[in-house]
C-alpha cells in the first residue's frame, strides 16, 4: 500500500520540458513565472524568468570547444519520444510532445534525414513500440554512425529486478502509465547493449532523470534534465518544460548555445546553456564522448 501511494504521488507530479516562450535578454525579466513541479506543487518565482545568456566558460561546463564532426559516409539515427497524453486522464502532462517535436525540428534543421528519425508521440509511445524502435535502429546502425535517444515524459523511482545492483532504480514511463509497463534504467541499458556506435546521445527530460546513468559508457553522452532526487518544471511561460526549452528550442533551434562563437553548436554546448539558465532544477550529465558531439 505504501508503494502504491508513493507511486500515485509521483505520477501526478511528473512534468517535462520543451522549447518556446520566454524571450532571452541580458537583464533579468522582472515578472513572476508560475510553474508546476512534477509533484504537483505550484511555484511562482521571478528567478525562473531570469533568461540571460550565460557567461559560463567551457572549462566550467562539459563543452571542450572542440567539435567532432560525423564522418560524411556515416548515418545518423534518432528515436524521439514525447508523451503528454497518457492512458486515462489523471496523469496527462502539457508539453512533452512539444519537447519531442522541437528536438526533432532541431535535428532536421541541422541536416538530419527525416527517414532516419523515429518519432513516437502520446499513444504511439507504448512500451512495446519504444523497445521495438530501439531494436529497429540496432539493426541499421553501425560502428561509425551517430545514434540519439530522446525521451520527454513521466519518470519515477523504485526497486526493480532489472539486471543491475542499484538499491534504487529510475525509469521512464510509457503511454500505458502502469507499473508493469515501466522501462527501468537497467532494462534500457540492456536494450542498447549490442549497439556498435561509439557516438551516442541520450536525453532524458523527466523527473528524477539524474539517476539514468546506467546508460553511461565510453562514446556516450547522457544528458539529464534534473538531479536524481529532483522534480522537473514545465510552464506556459515556456510552453515547454524548462530544460528542453533552453536545450532544444533556445539552445539548438535558435542558436543561442553557440558559446564560443564558432557558428557550430554541439550537444555539450546546448547542455551547458540549459544548465546555466535552468532554475529550481539542476541538469546533470555523464560525458563519455571525447571532446564535443556535433549533431
């Protein structure tokens, strides 16, 4: 019974981020932003509207300033998931589908081929479909290719028999939004175990996502919207979740993450930009990729 109550609270409190609403300026905007945590708590804080271009140097973030381009003969593959409309009515979110669409548009704008992108929104993003998409890409990708997995939706924590020795596990929650359908971090790690690519990006825009480090490995960049004990924020002020707003919409789509002015934006730069601007949550990263990954 304790687990069910805790789970219900977690599900009601899940939110994710996407791009679009607050204008970036050098000086803080003196307005109150109303946001909601994934725990269902309302927040009104002028600090959330402080949307200035960060002065953060590369030595203070994960970006090295050395972009590594993909070989012209290699392919790029992406699985992009955004779930706002969950099964039933009580666990719906607002902007996760927007997060996914914005991130897809960012990739297409940087030259990715749409035929190599699998987009799963809302009811399309069942557990079976997510795992099937991973298997489909596994059959196609190769050693020199780039692989991206982006998820925006509910997240949770618990104890799972998922093949790792963690005392507490984290998970992503597919459309079904029932415990039997959760995809735990160890299970997700196993799903990507046989991939040959040494150039992989994982982005988790969900509550408690800071614990998704099971996927960390050499050649992999794992970006997480908040700490493993933190909720994430979404708001109509951004019309997205906070992290995806700064990472995908402002950082990648609008070019504001070009921190060293070389007219090239790497995923690491976009993360540093998002981390410098996010309030009330702390994006985290596990960077096993040498130098910086250029989309």
